[in-house]
C-alpha cells in the first residue's frame, strides 16, 4: 500500500510504515506542548535581565576537556574518587543564555560541557557514577532542553551537527533510565522527594519530544500524575516529609517546562491546578525585601544538606524567580512577574546575609 503526501506543492510516495510515522509526528506536533513557548520564556527580557544578564558567569571555566565543577574536574585529572554526570548539566544554562543574548561563545562552551558528559557514557546508555539514576535524570533533562532550544532558535542551522550528535545519546540515556531494574531502584530512592517526579518527567518527556519517542512521553506522564497526587491542600509539594521552599521551586520549574514542552491538553489540566497552588504557596514564602522565608525547610536554608562539591546547599533564588515568572506566563497573572522581579532583587540581600 502506498500513500502520497502532498506538502508545499511537492509530492512524495511513502509506504505504510512511512505513513504511520507521519501520523505519529503530526500527533506529536499538535497534541503536545510547544517549544516556542519555552523559547519565548528563555529569551524574554525578564530572563535576559536576570538569569542571563552575565553569560560569562554561566558554567564558567570548565576544564579544557569540558569537565565541569570541582568534583568532575578532579576526577577527570585522576580518574579516581567520585564524579557526577549531573554536574555537566550546567552546560545547558550556557547554551540557553547564549541563545538569549546572541553569544555563540557561551553556546559553544555549554555544548563542550555537555559533550564531555556524553563522552563518559557507557554502551548501555548509562553513566558509571554514584546515584546514577538521579544524576542521569538531571543530565538528560538539561541536554534534551538544550537541543530543543537550539533547534527552535536562530542557531538551529549552524549547530545542526551538534544536535544530531547529542540526540541519540540523550535517547540512549533516557531508555536506560526506564529499564525495569534501573527505574525500580530510582523510584525507591526518589520516593521522599516530590520534585524528582517532575525532574524525571521532564527528562523523559523532553527526550521523547526531541527524539519523537512516544513511549518515553507516555512514561513521563506517570511521573507527572504521581507528583500531582503528592501535593497537599495548601500547595506544598512535600520534601522528606515536610516543606522546602528551595525544592518546591525546583520542582515547579521542571513542571512548568514540562507543561510548555511536553504536556498534552489532558495532562495540562492537572498540571495547571498543581502549578497554581504550588506557586501560591511559594509566593507566601517571599518576604517584603524579596528574600525567602526558609524557616521549617527540611533540606536547604540552615546547612541541612551538603552539595556534591562538599559545601552546604544554599537556596537557589534563580529557581525561585524562574518558577514565579514561568507561572506568570502560563497563568497570565502579571503579579507573579512582579514578585519574580522582587525575588531577583532579594538575591543580593540573601548572598550578603549568607556571607555574614
């Protein structure tokens, strides 16, 4: 059976398999989120004046090899001790900031960092590092996001070969994550942390959109539904049995990205309500000077947890104002953009307090 597809004034013959593929691709285009929405957020004037105002500070000073962060640079030199593939995810920030500010040097620095990460990939798609499922989920999400942004930007053509090189590696890592033994252990370790449901959903979903892999998109929906089910009536997405304004914002950022890039109309309905309540609770933690009230946080704010590089975790104000701004675009409520701007201003106060 042959089907002729006519588009743009030209015709081409396709077999049954080709026809089915076209239907699937059209469904992906029309039923899922739009990368244009995400690109619009990342290249907005708000982001250019906040998170991306200094692209030279986005993933700065990687090793010549592309290894990034003290723990990975040290491992790259000696190949002994721990390393974490998630540390390479910051290359995606440089890519996004470079796109927003028209800085190809930042884009290339970010791609170099991502390439080093995939240079450590095993034949089964995995990375031989501690906490591998969680660490890989960060890196898959970041790499998938960087590819989607590049492909939708004015830099799609000059970096087409980079996207083509990254795509199969992103998919291989995502497929490793959903292997039964791997995923079962990952779910067990992720159980106390609601934000990780949205992280994994974004990783699998973005990989699925990037690589036109419907099975990854379908799997990602399970994580979204589970995350939604964990939210309490006040809007808290629990972390280790309580609340944490830092990880609340991290989860909201990944959920908003999923909403924009991956979610179909049905998934968006549930996500919208979760995001509304979750951002309202996060807004309640913003103090008049734009700093965050971290009293009662279970994970960050009082030296509770240590980062991969051995220092106490700090509240990521970038994630907080990203979440609030992202919600302002989804909801159309400009008051959240104003609040995001206040949090951006409050970051300087927080840093001074932290130093003291």
